[in-house]
């Protein structure tokens, strides 16, 4: 709800910019958290953190989680804009199917792949999706049609 209000007030017709900023912040926060461990790609195998590092890791992971969570409603809005005049439910359904399919693949891969490979895949996925977002040309056809419809 917070990022929706920020998008509606400060990033009107510039939601792609907000999504890129959130993606960069999430990727950087995860990178910062990982550098505090002995082996940055497998933080679960790290030795105990010093007391002054614990709060930094907590802050870094919280920022990454907040940014990643803030991306979700914006992703649905951008998908609805990109696929207009196809109904919003279709694009939302495809996003949910893709998320669930990737989760199932990750769960089955986790049994056969090292934690370092899964951590790298998560980092690369977040970074690559942010870079790919830069290539999207966003036209606000749905928003324009809704605005035109409300004026009549």
C-alpha cells in the first residue's frame, strides 16, 4: 500500500522508473547483506555474525524485502498496461502461473543444486529482471482509456 501511494503521488505515468529504482535497491541490499558473510553466496554456512553486523544484515534484508514486495503490485499494473485491451485478469493469471512454475522448479532444484547456485540464480534473476525492465517501452493505453471514459 505504501509503494502504491508513492507511485500514485510521485511517479504518475513513470511507474517503470519506480520499478527500476526498487529493483536496483533490492539487488544492492542483497549484495550488501551477502558481503557481511564469510562466503557471500552461501550465507547460511557462515560463522556467527558479530553483534555490530547483525543489525546491518537485518536492515539490508528488510530493505530488500520491502523493495521486492513493493514491486509486486507495480508489476501487475504494468502488465495490465502492456496487455491492454486484454482483460487485466489474463495478465495477472499469467504472472501467477509464471511465479508458481518458477517456485516449483526452485523447490525441485534445491535438492540437487548447491546453495551457492541457488543464491546466484536469485541474485541474477532480480538483477536481470531489472535490466530487462529498462527495455520495455511503456504506453499508458489503459489509463488513457479509463481517463477518457470517465470524462464522458
